[in-house]
């Protein structure tokens, strides 16, 4: 039980840190266009030197 | 440019000053003696009509001194163009001031402020400045700017950050709070309990300061404006709970409500965030139309020496005037309405028609601003620019609709406003009652009353559904121009159609060719003769021949007999095309073709007698038959009001599947009005569908008027006086619109029912102290979420239907 006296303040610090990271990520636009990055991975970027695109051509 | 005109005005003012009247050195207006201001400029004492003009002149002079330093800088960065809406300009001098101030900035390459449009067009070096800084410069001069796209994006991210932080804090606070809820009394040591409360407090502070900031701000604005809005009781409840909890910590007695606070903020912000997203989606259509408009255009130089390659200047779209010729490369948008003068391509008019099917364009074809050139570069001549384009007209109509309030929404807002006063009064009463009876119950009960009864859901009920319906309709090419049209459309009992140009295409169409000499290609012969005439029947023949890929013969000795027909010779043979009597005049011979046919007919004869009879009729518009069928399925009557003769009207009615008794023929506009009025007297809500301009009085008589802009082209959009404008060429979207309107009204009613039921129930429970603040927070937010989700349903349903219809067209 003694450990709670420093674990709780520590967890509060962690939460504040997580909150700061979350706000930073949101303001940086990390939660926008969530599908785009997945599409990029799957579909290639459409440039001519992309192997998938070249094979189809 | 601006500087020159100012100097000219100063000179003009000096000349005028010698006379009896003083003219302002800045704006040139006559100075009233009582508001005259003397200002010193470049060592001269000049008169100004007001302090504003004196200020503008001084600033301009300072700016002018700064300009040469900036002009020498030629480092090329990434040039960017932007249009910024500027508010607060009261005269053209203001525009000059902003223009000069912007140009004085080193990073700005060009600035043009259009006073009439209230918009600034700026070309700037994107590496050295951004729109925010430019807006700040305009702000510093005392003018307001519209939020730029960049700022809007930032605001959206901020909202997300607020919601996210609130959820994170809510989960953590709830963990600590839960421990004290489930533990036996005294099981947790008092100092540990105190530590846990402090921890909850520390984690709640960012939520109160950062996440809840919009609530504080809007509550403060509402109080300042002396109107009680939704956020006032919410802010009171939050602040009360926070202060009460804080006091409880320091006095080490009483309850803390940090879990309620964080949960409430998280849920309320989530509801608002979802609502904002739904609204953004609803307005995405208009936004895409705005984005579709090109901001700059490649204007072809007028007095070019090299006709083959005249060269062009890139100018702001707003500077285009009628008669300008503009190049549009592939994948670029048209900056104004106009006619193609060179080149062939296809364009997409998705913003207007609701479908992205490419349309062919060639020389002489009309194009609308906002359309995207898909294939090859073309040159067009501007016929309408700026605020007179169809795109601008559509934007204006949509804005008008968004601003006009639906009666039902108005009512809900009023009810919500009164309800708020009831809530505030009740919370005071609750507090008094519980303070006297059981003081420990007082705070939780008041908080529950303040939070649980917030009429959020009530005030969202109608607007959420309305904007979802509007967006869904706009996407299918049905524009509401008045908010109340949706409600009326839902109640429609009879839809009356005009005939020509509405249920049918405006021009005649070749229906049938009868001949008893099949060895002769009558259509080719007739079309060859018809090429000499611009008569609608002649054009229908030419079109039919072209559609069948016929190669026309050269015709000689063509002679057009106005009102009768055409005669001419093909391959040495004389032919006559026209009325029966005219065609037979040269032969006097007998014919075996019977003469009674449907609709109007034209005859072709050679020297041996009649060759063929061509029957013309009106062609039903696409979707003309479906709309009647679908409306009938919805229980809506259809009627045809035609100025044409009965037989012609009946032919169209039969093709569209209308009952013969629903056809009213030979009607003058006043007859149509009277007919509609009679229908209305019998208790029916009547919609009139017409082409929108010539039948304006008839449309005005109807309860809800529908104009078909596709019948007229984009030009007439702005003039069309109707509650609903259909831009989709397919008529059947009218039936879809009725269906969506009914569904929207059903959803509004469901929403109202839910909101009222919830608020009454919550109020009762909260006042009697039966509703813990946590549950109040959940209940209130959930009811708002439910209302929004219900409205979003409309979105999906219609969209799926519209998609399902498209491939059949």
C-alpha cells in the first residue's frame, strides 16, 4: 500500500504526458486522412517506377 | 495602379478646391463643412471628407515610401495565390488601403482587393509568409477576414484534441473514482483518499481549461448578449461542480464530482464534434462548388500580333469581363461561364448536375464556371463572369436556403429558450428545497438539473435532419432554395407538370417515317432539303439523319417557302418538303398514305407523288415516365397542365403514364393558376414543376415550386424563381426528393418526441434528487448523440438510393 503514495502521482504525470502527446498529435494532423496511408501501402503511389503499376501497363 | 489613381484624385481635388466646393483628396466626394478634416501630406495641406479618408491617405503615403525597398527584391520562392474574404470595408478607399498595405510586404508579389466582391486576391511567396500573417496584416488595419481554409483546418484539429484529451482524462479520473465507490467505508486510509482526490483534481484541470474552453466562451458570449443559451446552464453546472469538489478537497469533507465533470465534457464535446462533422459533410457539396471555381484564368492577349500563338496573361478570375478569351488546359476548371471558340474536349459538371458523367463539348458549346476540363485544352469566350455565373447563383441560392429558417426549427428554438429559463428557475428552487431538507443532496441535485435538462437534443432535432436532407438532395442535383420547401414537399398531394420543356424536351422529335416506296431513302432526301431551314421540324429531320449516320446529298435550287415548306432538286430530281398541300402542289397526284396520324406531320413528295410522311412529336424527358410511376407509388397525384391542344397533350400523357382525366389542355397561364387554386381549395398541397421563367406566375401559385434548370441551361438558374431547382436532367429525382422530404419530416418528429420525452423524464428525476450527476451527464449527451445519429440515417438511405439509380440512366 505504501507504494500507492508515489505510484498515483507518477500515474498522474504519465496521464498529463499522454495528454500532451495526444494534443500534439491531433494538432499535427496525425488523425486526418487515416485511410490514405493504408492506401499508400497497398496501392503504391501511382508513380511510373512503381512495380505494380508497371506490370499492368 | 492604386497609387496613380490616388494621385489623380489628389490633383482633381486641388483643382476643385479652387471652386466653391471642397472635394475630399482621398475619395473625391464633396466635403461637408462640419465633417471636414485638414490633413498634411507631403508638405501640402489637403482637405478630407472624414477622419477615415485622412487616415487612409496618410497610411497610403507611408506605404508608398516603403514600396521601392520591396520592389527590388526578386528572389523567387514558391508563389501561391489566395483569395481572402474581407469584411468591414465601407468604401473603395478601404480597398485601396488594404491593397497598398499588402503590396508593401516583401513576400507579397501582387495584391488586388475587389471592393464589390469584398475579397482580396493575393499572390505571395509561400516560403516567406502565409495566409495567417496576411490576414493579421488586414486585421491590423481594422478589417475582419473570413477564416481561411488553413485556419479552419486548425480549428478542426483543435476540436479533436479537445475531445481526445477529455476522453483520456475521463477514463483516468473514473479509475480513481471507481476505487472509492466500490471500497468499503473507511477501507481506504484518509490520507490516501485525499491523494486520490488530488490526483483526480490535477487530471480534471486540463479538461476544465482546455477541453471545456468552447463551453466557457459561448456561455460568456451568451451572457454578454443577455440571452440565455444552451451553454449557460451547462457552464454553471460544470463550474459549480468543480468549485464544490475543490472545497471538498480542502475541507476534507463532502463529495467530489471530478468523474462527472470529465465524463460530461467528454460526451458533450463528442456530440458536438459529430454534429460539426455531419454539418461539414452536409456543406461539403457547396464547399466543393466553391473550390471548383478557378481563382485565376489564362486570359488570351487581345491585340496579339501572332494569331497562332497569341500568348496569355494569368489574371484573377474576378477580373475577367464579357468577351475575354480564356485558355483552359486539361484538368483545369473554367473560371467563368462562356462559349467554346476553339478546341474539343469533354467536361465534368458534377458540382451542378450531381453526377460526374463527362459531357462532350466542341466549338459553340456552352460551358459553366466550375466545370472541369477533362481532355484537351480549349479556348472559350466569357459570357458571364464573377457573381453572374451559374455557380455563383447556385451558391447564393444554397446560402439563402441555409439562412432562411424553417418554421419548425424556429419553434424548437423558441421552446428551447423558454425551457432554459424553466431549468434555471427550477435549479434555484431545487437548491433551496434540498438545502432546507437535506443539505448533502443540494449540490448533486442542482448539478443534475443543470446538466441533465440541457435542451441540446431539442434544438438539434430539426437542423440536424434538415442539413442532412439538403446535402443528400444537393448531391442528386436537387437544390432547395428555401428552408420551408422541405416541409411543404413532404406534404405534397398533387404534383402538376407543365408539358413542353418540362415533361418533354422543348424541341420536336422525329417519331415515325411512313412510306410506301421503301426503295427510296426518304429520310436522307428530306434531311438534305431540310438543311436549308432553321424550322424546328427541319432541325429534327437533320438530327434524326445525323443520329442514323446518313450522308446527305447536295441539294440544288433550294427555295424556302415560309410557312409552307422547302423545294429543291437532288440529283436532278425535284422534291418538295412541307405541308401536305404544298408537297403535292407540283404533282397534283393521288397518294395512298393515310393522313390521320399522331401529332404534326411533314410530307416529302417528288414528281410522281408523295414519298413519305414524317411524324413529329415531343420526346419525353429522361425519367419522365418513372417520375409519374414513382409519385403514384408514394400516393401523390400527378397532373399535366398544358397550353397545347388536347390531342398533343394526351400523347405526352400516355407516354408518361398519366391518366387521361389528369390532363388539362389548352390552358393559358391564368387557367393554370386557377386550376392550381382549385386544387388547393380542395385541401391539397400542390407542387408545380415548370421550366422556371416563363411560367413564373403559375409556379408562384403553387405551394411549392420546382424549376428545371436543365431545361434552360445554367444561364437561367439565377433568374429561376422557385423553391426547388432541379439541375439533374433526370426528372425522376423529383420523386426521390419527395421521398427524402417525407423521411426527413419523420425523423424530425422522432427527434422531437425523443428530446421532449427525455427532457421531461430527466427533469423530474433530477429535481427529486433521484438522478446522480454522472448519469445526468451520460443521459444528456446520449440523447443529443441519438438525435444526430437519427438524422445521419437520412444521409445514408438517400445516398444508397441515388447510387442504385445511377447505372440505369
